[in-house]
């Protein structure tokens, strides 16, 4: 069955939320206060992929990690740098990124506002 999660946030207040989607806040020693929203996933009946939205606070970063599955990302708002293996690249809104499975990577918010991006992974990677 198809599903729509309507956007109900207010970008002018850095409020990004969708009807029927609960945010999970990730905080560890390595990462602080990253909001993760599963926009389309197993609860929606997707057979092969998961679409997520992440919001990284000013000065924050994602985990420096690797995994077997690939993923695609689209920067929605904010400024960032991505590290893939030893290489760094600047990112701006609407930049699209492919990270191959097995590549060590992380995203660092380099701007003065929260960084938001969509990340699509195979269902097995969720």
C-alpha cells in the first residue's frame, strides 16, 4: 500500500517534521543530538529501501563508520564537509552524494545552522 507523510514542520524555525513520523535523537560520546526520521521504511511496506532524514546540529557530525551497503544522500539545507576514506569534499544544498558499500565516511556540519539531508539505503541496511 502506498503512503504519504505530509511535511508539517517550519523550515524558518529549523523545524523539520512529517505527519506520522517520530524523530529518534542519537547521542553518544561520538555524536550529539542528531535527529533521525524514517520517512519511508518497513512500517510503510517498502520492499527494498529506506528513506531517512537526518538533522545534524551546528558543530556536529555523523559517525565515522563503514558498512556493507551503499547509500545515496541529498543535502537539503546547511553546509557540510563529507569525508570518504581520506578524501574531504565541501557540500551545499542540493548536492547529491553516493557512498559505496565498505567506504569509511562521515558528514560534518560546517555551517552556522543545522544541516539536513536525505539518506536512502537498502532495506537490509536499516
